[in-house]
């Protein structure tokens, strides 16, 4: 990420409304400010800035699918898609996985805060029922099955977005 791209993200602000983060990112000046609320998913984004990967699971014994023993969901869901009850949060300790699939991105769209080219990767983590999309930092090439481990942008480097989670070769 270039210094000017970091400065744009660093100029973002977070307001807290009802316990939820509301992020304001001035990507294209004041008129182009992106406003986004994280709502019930605020713990996920807050966790990233603290070097934690949080997922959710359904623990409702009345759920027709999980019966109270749901798999971890990453990205997290606020409510179970099967029984519509609130999910509970769990930390994935020392997150590692493998590249399930990938795309080589040579040229990104407007507002992309990742320098191109880069590898956009889908990562399968053992014990997680879903697959998370992110990006690989570091040299390529990459191939399906490569082992990766999670890293986080924290402190002053945090963007308060999904870009705070990235992966490196393991």
C-alpha cells in the first residue's frame, strides 16, 4: 500500500452508534466519502485490529441444521441462516489454512487500497465450515493447496476494513 493510500485510510473515522462501528472513509474527497456501518459484525472488525480472527456459530439447540453444534462461519454472520437466531462469537487461535482457489489481479478498480498486482485468495481453514476471501501478501506465484497463515494490520496500520486480514505463506 502506498503512503498516499495509507493516508486516505488513516484519515477515516469511526463513530460508535449503539455499540456498532460506523466507518467513514474519504476515498474520493468529502463528496465521495464511503459510509458503512458494521452493525452486529463490529466484533469481527474490532478483533482484526487487535490481531484476532473471530468467527460465529449457531448454538441454538432448536436449529433444524446445527442442532446447537454449528460450524464456524467466516466471514461471520450475525444470525444463523437456518434458524434466524443470534450466532455466538469464537476466536480462531493461530489461524492457518490452505489456498482453496485464487485470482491474480493485475489491475484493480477505483478505490482499491491494495497495490497491484496481487493474489486474491480464498482460504479454507480446518474447523471452519465456510471459506474466507482475502489476499496474499508477499511474493508469488501461488498454487491451490499452498499453506498460509493469517496476519493482521493492527495499531496505526489498521484500516478498520477487511483489509486488516491478510495471509502469508506458511
